[in-house]
């Protein structure tokens, strides 16, 4: 039996790597110093894992930016615009690919970034073109193996498998089937494995998480071809799958000629029996028992039962113990959390604690349970207090949840009947009303005020006064631009989820619970540990104040239940849908309080609704059903004349448009400007019935849109959607922009709307 790990967070318990990277990019430290920091982190992480009692420690999981980009660099896959002419892909070229800029100093678009499966980690998309050449072009991976060897770490190199890497790659230029590249790519993999063998690696972990996706037949066949070829390598391969069940790919995964198979039993515990049935006798089975995607302490007794059952079936020599996936997706060390209360802390396990859990399971099997009685007992006690604590189960919340019925999920009248009531009350122009998505520039000054208040250097009174000043400024600005529906600007919010989490019961916040999002960027997701309840209104005072400053309608601004859920660590002792409904009920109260305070329009942001889609298509509908239900539960209590907006930072709605329509928001604002409104086609084909604000300019770019550009985009939109149902607004919130950019952009946007109204009114009368 072996205990191992699949990957460890590289950012450092105090985000050491982040600070070193940023210092290097600012030119404050040199490359040698950055490399030293990397080496120190690797050594510390390896030691930590070895000390926890692991027999095999992953090597190659460290990255200065992103492990997918590391592989692209290793294969010499560098897009032409970076002006590379072969040789070693060095660290600076690597950073240019990640961050944009050609070595010549000319601007070059950074590689595209996108989410790694259903996590909040972003990888850099490999770009391949027809006739792509693959050549071993980086020694980083081998250097790290040598480093680990020199430190006497029992190492197990970790690679992304060829099919997963190729699946994640995007074709640039002339279109072709990227599977055509597989043979050439495999030649490089063969070389890499050869070298690893020469370096003394016995096992190599080869990650193929795409085996938990719905795969086209050609890709399944490619797996056979690829692994038949790699079979000749002088190392044993552990085919590693995670983030879900193998399902229809189980037969394939089990039969590929690799020495071992790793399966995710945290996400998909139910697959174990089928896996045991299909596993050939020559293979070892690595059980992904400890949840690598969440922060809860494991139920060790239950896991030992699973282990016993497995050992009985296939014998202990064939069983390995590990986490479900790399621990990259959880924070480093719970010990840093000195401010969490003891009870809550006893329920949690971060990466370091998860290593200990793996070590305990291993010892329980090899030395007997008595050898780890204390650890098992502690886990048992924590499980018990968590199950019984009044903080996790509030009878009032549960009773309310029981009482949800259809009437809470429906507006009184359908949209066509609500529309005239809302238009009359909101006093909007009959065509092309203008608005923004919520936030205005978050200047260093505003952040400073928030910090001073948090740290106790500014009292409540002073804080509110400063926020009011900022709100008044934002309102005045919007009136000057001539916007029709205003916002308060969100100066009091650090983050659209954290802000609400801090005001709701059932959420906890860590001090160092950072998880890498991309490159040097980290997020600190809230932890939803208990039943969610709203002790007091969260936004009403701010919005009421903002409304008092203007005659124009002020939009209430909330983050929706699905987004709050998807961007948090969620409790694992009840279905996600249930937790989501609890959040929805709390937000529903906020919506109704806003309405009672005289607010006539309320926006409920669902930025993360789409990214919450399950990896398997067959599970989409179930998710969409409860997600839409949660939104409706939040929104449907208002009177018909109150206008509900929602906002989503993307526009690929083709495959979920029916669910989007079922949310029944009166207005949806989305991102479309970069696609020249083409992405609106989803709404056209479906005949989306309500109002739409297709973003007219990309807020991620510092470019100022001209009046003409905006008019042209809206004309395209009006070819697709009846103009009386169109709004004019930016793509997303403006918090990352400066006032120097926002002033002219919004000025132009309002002017564009004015011209459009003239043009379309003339068309109507002609
Ligand atoms: N209301 C939020 C803002 O304007 C929305 C942010 C988002 O969609 N990501 O910042
Ligand atoms: Zn957005």
C-alpha cells in the first residue's frame, strides 16, 4: 500500500510566490532571486508532504504561473506573435506568453485564459496551428525532478496527459482537427518519459481529467492509440482522473495499458464498485478519498470502511491512498487561522491537514486502527459537533425552507403585463434606456477608507460619511452623463460575494485561506458552514441614501444566490441546491426590504451561473432547474411594477437560453461587445421574451468607445432584438477602470443612445 498526493498549492502559505512574482515583474528582484524563492517553496512543500508520511510526493506540480503553460513551454508550443526562434523557452518568454508583450517590447496579446474544468483556477489556453511542431524546449520539469532527488524526496513526477493537453488547446489560423497532431505530440511525451526513467522515476502520474467528460468517439479511440504508444516508456504510469465519475469512459480507462488508475471518490464515491469490477488484475488502484475541492475534515471512519472493502477485493498491495485531485484548489494550512473559533476550526482541513489525513488512513491500514486511535477519535468528535451544532442547523431556517411552494416562485403577472406598469413608474425613455452594471471606479482612496474602517482606524460614523460622499459623487456624475437608471457605485464592497457573506449568518471568513485563481492572483472564498440567515438588511441604507439624492430610478444591487454559492466553499452535509435555496430566502428578504424602501428596480447579479454547469451534459438540467428556482425565489416576491434586472458577464447562452428565460428577469444585461453582437443570436433563435442590455463596450479594455462604435453595435443588436426591448449599457461593472476612462466612455454611451432614439423614432414615423 502506498500513500501519495496528486499536487500541492504552490503559492505558499503566506502567498510568498505571489509577492516574489510581482516584485520580479516590477523589477525589484532579479531572476535569480525569483528562482530562489521558487526553490525554497518547492523544498518546503516536499518536506511537508514527506513528513506527513507520504510514500510518493508529486514533483512538477510547481509552477511560476500555470501548469498548463508549463507544458506548452516544455513542448515548444509558443505562438508566433512572441517572436520565439527556438531553443529554450526561458522564464521571461514564459511570462510574456502569460501576460502579453513580445520580447521586442511590442505589445502582443497574452494567451487566452479560461477555467480549469469546473474549478475557479484559470489556465492559459495552448494555441496550436496546422503543422504544429513539438520539440522539447524546457528543462524546468527535469530540473525540479533532479532537485527533489537531491533532497532525497521520494518523488513521483506529474504530467498532464497528452489527450487532456490537446483537448484544452485551441486551433489558431486554418482550421483542422487537432487530433492530427497527436502522433507528433506523443513523440515528445515519449522523450519526456524516457528522460524521467533515466532520472530514476519509477512512477509517473499522468493526469487525464477529460476522462470524466462526455468525449467524442474519435477522442476515446485516440486514448487507446496514445497509451499503447506510451506503454513502451521505462516508467510506470498512473492514469489519473478527477473531478467526477468515469461513467461511460470507465471501460476505456480501466483497459488502457497503464500500471495504475486513480479515481475520484470524493465527487463520485458511487463509482467504486464498478471500478473494482473492471480493473485488470495487474493494475494498482489509487483511491481519491480525501476531498481536494473542499475544506471539510474527512469522516475517517467512513473512508476506512471504503478502504477495507477495497482491500478485501483486490488486496492491500494494489491499493493506494490519496486526495481526490490536486490540493491546488484548497488553502495551504489551517494552522495560520488564528482567528477562527476552535469549534469551527475543528471541522476544517486545508491542504496540510489533508496530508495528515492521508497519513492517518495509511497507518490505520498498515499498523492497525489502534495506532491512530487518537486521530480517529478527534475526527469523530469533530464530525459529531458539526452534525449537532445549532450553528449548522437552525430550526427557523429549516422550517421556512419546508414552506416554499410555487407561489413564492412566480411574479403576479407575466412580463408583457408588467412592462407597461414598470415603464410608467420608472419614467424611462421609450427607446434605448441607459444604465450601468453597478460598480464605479474603486480608487485607492476608497479602498483606503474601507481598510481604515476595518482596522478600527475610522469609526462607523466617519466611514458612513465618507461612503455617502462617494455615493453622492457617483450619483452626480451619472446625472451629468444623463444616464436614465442610476446605481450607487458599490464603494462599500470589496468583493461581490464576500460583502454579502460577511453580513449573513452561516458564513465564515479566513485570514489566509487563499486559493490560486491565475498567475499571482488568489481568491479567498468564504466558507458556508451553517444554515444561512440574514440578521439585518444588508444594502438598504446605502441604496435608500443614493435614491434620496436623485429623482431618477436608483437600482438596488445584489449578488444572486447561485453566484454566492458557486464562489464559496460549500457545506458538504446537504445538497448544494438546499444551501442555495437558503441563500435565496435571505436575499428575498433583502429584495423586499429594498422595495419597501421605495426602490423601483433591483439588479440580482448571477455572474457565476453558467460556470456552475456540471461537467457532464446529462446533469445540466438538474443544476439549471434548482439554480433558476433559487433565482426566482430571490426575485419573485416583488410587485409587478418593480423591475428585476439580472447581469451575467458572458454571453454564450445558446445551450441554456431556455433556463435564462425561465429566470423571468425583466431585464438581463450581458457581455456581447467583443463578438459584434453575434452572440445575441441565441436570444433571437429562441425569441427571448424580455428586455436585454447587450453590453456595448468592453470594460476590461482601457479603450474608450466612440459614439459611432456604440451606435453601430446597437444597430446590429436592433437587427436581432426588437428595439423597444433593448437597453444600452457597458459589459460589466466599472470598478477596475479609472474616472479618466469612465467619463468619456459613458458620455459617449449616452450620446449614442440619444442618436439611436432619434434614428429609430424617425424610422417608426417614416
Ligand atoms: N454589480 C457588479 C459590478 O458592477 C457586477 C460584477 C460582475 O458581474 N462580475 O461590479
Ligand atoms: Zn459582469
